[in-house]
């Protein structure tokens, strides 16, 4: 949240964000670069290759850009074509910013600094540092095909970029953790051979793979817990798979909605470490709540038959029946198919109104022709 | 006093023959003569061949978040309202230090925004124009003014219309993500308690989520 004292944003926070938007952050120092005159020593040291992208012999004022250069080693000529800044006009920070983003998006660049050299005439200079290409790439802990574990690969980068390697290392580490190698570590090392090339070594330490020893479902009766257990992908004596476990939570919820348990909630699974850290017990806490039944049903929108026809021929559940997400979804599909058979493409949306006292749900089936 | 004609040697150092010095200058100490010389050089025309040019950094990369960047231009644009605020509230003697802290905190905030944006794109959480309009209308209603007055106030604080709408969009996105990632147990554990406690618990859960996302994201601050 911006620490402004004015009311436009403070008020918004009050209205929308009683929780507060963000918190205090402690950081390292930063100050934007001031305007400096380079010392003669700096100028003597710096002798990069300069590529003139555009030049104007005479400008209307000394503040207009006379020449645009890209400086650095191994600069591809096509970088010039990415620039929007042009000679003959004053330096435009917004255009320069667009240039920096375009150069970065090229994918071959490590850093860009753009400066305006002002004197008798103005030069706009893009100092670019290119990424080294990959001279050699080795993954310690992978098979010959580069697989780190079943179906998990570390992709070989095109350039020796810290950003790319770090992103890939974190991605692979997360995938390993989700697949049960919860203590896996992925690290890498970039060794420059020269300015143009670097060697990359990636090290993968898998650690033990956690096994699910048992699954405990708390809340429902034992019989109901057995029914739910049968729906799960997560199984005892199998490796832990966090993605499968996330799917299991959704499946339990969906099963509840099919049985009128519309207020059902499933807490985030608890993973209890056992057997000295080699295995876990998965604990699923399920709160089912009351069974809800169907209340009044009405049909609205772009109907092609009387509402009674929809109710009698296309709607399965009668008033008072246990509410079922699956049955309603099937009825919605029947309505959509009827309209399509008559050449009309429609959106069919069941809008629900829950009565927590009577434990009923009224449904308005809204049919809207697509235009 | 009138500047002496100065013949520069090939090393760029002026050499003044003693015979050429007016009496007034000849009577000066060496230090005062050196200072006078430098003052004269400063007034000299651009015809001097080795006058250093001024170099101004226009833009650079100040942070990398995965494969996205935060630039100096972007940072400065976002800092504009905060700078006005500091100018009005912080004594001049402390302003430079306060600005440094402000830029530092703002950059970290922008890095966090990038991380949240990345999460939103993955989870397909988006903000519509209608949501932004509604939010601004709500702020206007709460202050008994029209939405245009909100934009005018933001403009007076250094934020143009587009920048203000972008800021609102970011705040709405932050809220949406916060609601989406807060575990149900937080609501269950705080049922029946004062709202302030629930909000504190939601905020704590959100901060934990952000720290987790940061661990999974490549972040590089380039000073």
C-alpha cells in the first residue's frame, strides 16, 4: 500500500482492504543514479566497441539527439532495429525505457545501461553486456538423457544467464519437492572461459523420497472415511505426490457437493513426519456440514420452449431432492444440447440461492444466447 | 577581472610566464593564483578541446524477477508521488537519506508486485476494467465526491490518470490473491472473533505466502 497520506488511496484501502494491503519491508539501500560527469580516468579505461545505430549531422538544438550508439562486445547488428529512440528529437525517457525492455526481451543480453552524453551535441549511448554462450553443460545427478528424476528434466540453457539458470533450478527443485523428494537441492555454477563463453555445471542432490505410510481422514464416520479414501490418488506405501494430494482435496469437495454437502470444507492436508523422517502420515480434516436439498427451480432468459417444458423434460431433480452438483451439471448440458439442436448456441448458468436455515437451495437456470 | 589569455601546453596545463602577470596577480600567493586560474578556466569557452561532457544515466535495469525486469525509469515514475510527500513532510537536511530509504522500499514493493503478477498469470486471476471503475467509484462515494475529483487529487500527488488506475488494479489484484490463498483454517479459527483479528490473520497468511513465492522466484537487485 502506498504510504500516501491523501485519501484517494487510503480510502480505497478502507473500503476494499480492511486486511491491509502489504506490510513493512526491510531492505538494502538503493538510490537512483545521479547526473555525473565521468572522470578522465573512467573515460580512459572504457573502450568498448561502438556501433552507430543512427546519426544526424546537424540538429535543431544541442539537446536533440545527434547520434545513437550501442556499445559493448559481440553486439549483434539487429539490436539497432529494436530501438524506438531517434536522432533529431530530445531524449524521451519513455522511449528509452521501451528500448531497454526490447533489448532485454531479445534474450541474449545480460545488462543494459542507457546514458545521454551532453555537450555540444547529445549522444544517446546504450551500454550493453551480452550473455556468454554455453561452452559446456553438465548435470551431476542426472541420467544420460538429462532426467533428474522420473519425468523431471533440467533444460539446457542457450546462454549462460544467471536469471535463466536460477529460474530453472528453482522450478526443478519445486517439482522434486512436490514429487516427494522434499529435501532435494539443485545448485549450479557458471565458470567463464572468456567473455564469450562459459561452462555450466548443475548439481542435483535428491535426498530420500518421502513415502506416505498411512492416510487418516478426520471428521466423517469411519464408513464415510472409507468411501472418501477410495476416491484418492494418494495411497499408502506410495511416494508422496503433493499435486496428487491437492487434486484429492478437490475430489473430496466435489463428492460432497454431489451429496448435498454444499457447506463441506476440507482443511489443507497435514503431513505428519514419522519413522525418523522417512515417511509421513497424511491427515485430512473434513467438515461435512448439513445435507442441503433442492428448493424452487425456475428458468429465465432466452427460452425456446415454455418453462414448464424445461422443468418436465430436461430437469431431473424434483423439489426436495438432495442437491447434487453432478445431476445439475448433466441437466444444464441437456438444456444446452436442446438449444444447439435448434441452431442456437447458448450459455446456461445455474444461479443458486442458499437458505442456511432451511438447508435448501433455490436454482435459477439462466439461459443466454451467445451474440 | 579580465581573463588572461592562456596558452595551454599539450598536457592541458596552463603556463603563465611571469613577465605576463599584472602586478595585482604577481602579488598573490600561489594558492590564490591557482584558484584564480581555475575560476578563469571555468568561464572559458567551449573551444577548450578537453572539456568533459556531462553524462546522465537515463535508464538501466535495477532488478530482475525471473525473466522480467524493473527499470530505473519505471522506479522513478512510481516514486514521483512519494517524493512529493517527502518534500512536504521531511526536513531538507534529512531528505536525501529519507529518499534513499523510500527508493529501496519501493523497489522491494515492485519486486513483490512482479511475483504476485507471475502467480496471477499462472492461476488465471485477472482484473477487469469494470472492477477498477467500481473501486474508484466506491472511493469517490465514500468521500462524497465524483470520480473525476479522485483523479484530480491523484494528479496533484504526481500520479496521472493511467498511473492511478494501474495502482488501483495492483491493489485489487493483491486483495484477490490474498483471499484466494488464505487457508480455510484461518477463517475457521477466527470465526466469532473481532474482524480486526481475522484481518490480522489473513495478512499474516499472505506474508507467509509471499515469502514462499520469493523463495521459488529468481530475484536479483542490481544496485
